[in-house]
């Protein structure tokens, strides 16, 4: 099973940028997609972005055009570049690995806070 460790969260002003990183270790067998989700207080966890092993990407509607997901297979890393941040982007961001059989692995999360 894969282990996921996020980093790069913090406090940023509206309009600013952050890059989140997710380090993967362990077994990658059976992983279909890697992605980022977020959960704000009182809200459900939602998809931010995902990327397949072939490099195809998918984004949540609220982040399209502002966020970009990428992966470095040689370094076992997944990144989320976040630009033009808004206060509504404030949340805990989680790295995700989704297996072909439907199982999910999660990181511990990293807090992103955007001040107005």
C-alpha cells in the first residue's frame, strides 16, 4: 500500500500562489489515479484535481484555470500549483491515491489559509 505525505501548505494573501507537494512511498501497484482533495470546515471533501498514470488531468470547476496538477514519476511526487488564490480556497488539502479496485489512500492533509 502507498503512503502519502503532503507539504507546502500555509498562509497566503488573496491573489497569491502556493505549491503543494505529495511524496509517495511504498507500493504503487494497482494505483489508477493520483489527486488532491480539499475539505473546508462544515463542508464535504471535494475533488480539486486528479491525474492519471498517462498524464490526463481533471479539475474541480472552482479551480479550473487557476490550479495545475503534475506528477514526477522519477521522484515519486505529485504537485498542486495554486495561483490566484481566493479566501474560498481555504481548506485542508489531502493527497489521494485511487486504486483500480476503487480503494482510496489518503495523506494526513496540509492546511491552506487564504486571507482577504
